C-alpha cells in the first residue's frame, strides 16, 4: 500500500507528450494500491498553462487526489487563495529558483500566511541551495506552517560519495527547516539527482539517505514518485523499490515513508 507525495498530471502529457497521464496513473493505483496522492500543479512554462484548472476538475470525482495549486510568489493574495479554495484545492505549490522570486516571497503579505495556517493548507516547494534560506524567515514568524520540501531540497550530489560532514553541510539549511514541527521532506526526484547511469538504484544517494534517516524526524519523511517526469528515466516501481534494499531502513521505516506519514499528514490537516 502506497501514498504518493508528489505527482504531476497534465492534460496533454508532460511537455505535450500526448500521454494520457490520468489513465496511466489510475492503472498504477490499481496495481500498487495507492490510497492518496498529492497532485502538484505546475504552470511555469507555456505548455503547462491551465494545469490548475485541469487538476481541480479531475479531483472533483477522484477522492484519491489532493490538488495543490501552482502560484507565482508575486501572485500570492488572499483573494486568489479564496478562489482556489472554492475549486477544491488543499494547498499551493511554489517554485523558487531566482533572487527575484526570493524577494517576491519575502514581500508576501502576512495575511497570506495567516490564511494558509487558518485553512490548514500545505505549501509544497521546489527550490535549491541558498534559495531555501528565505523559508527560515517565514517559519520563524509562522512556525506552524505545513511546508513540504520536494526532492530532498535538490542538493548537490557527488557521485564520489561525499563524507558525512560534507553531506551535513550540503543539507544544513534543509535540516534547519525540518526542525520545525510541520515541515516534511519528500524523498523524491532521485532519478534527477543521481549522477551515474543507469540511475537506479541511485548509488550516489545512499549516503545522503543514510544521513537523512539518522538525523531527520522519520515521521516527516514521505515518498513521492514524481510521476510522470520520472518515467523518462526509471520505471514507476523504481521510484520506491530501492528503499527495501537499504539495510539501514527497518520495516517500520518503510511503512512510514511509503504510506503512513503522508496519510497522517492528511489526517492532521483534515483532508
């Protein structure tokens, strides 16, 4: 049984591939007993425009879907959030990859963060490196915010297997963020982080995962497949099967990462 913390569903397929993604994913639901999935909206490129409307319409008849609306930080306003609430969204997703976007996020009105807390909405974020620092400022003022860090925070991964100290430095901001009680780390996007080919079973990431398991709260680690972008590199099964080969993970850890933690998150938020 699985709960998927990070998927994308596009009407014309990822980058207009023509793939019928909703049909493909619903077949995977049957094969793997996927109970719930966070559907990460994305409209950052022309081919993806209209994705928010598409996934909200799908979610009306699919209780397994928990849609998160794509926002540019400059567009974060309470009136817009209210509109998306009426469409059935349960959170937002942000992509922060420039100094401009960091500045825009820092200028978001306090009423937005208060609204997100009051409505128990998730904030799923894709970002990397020093751009994560802005979230320390947000969380210091709004420590109960539910923040989901995608793809391990997109750290720099060294195929030469960096030492534990090197990994601790690389993940230091992510670790500080994860110390806040409602911050979750998505164990996702491994296919994109892995430096060797074939990517599976992600040999360069082993020491990073060992560090995370030993130093992060295991109750706030959730798996995400990154369907469908991941499927250009690995099979759907290869987005999660490697966890069972890691000797530092116990059976209870596997259950938490692949299912329990996300289901508990949804329960905590009343979703």
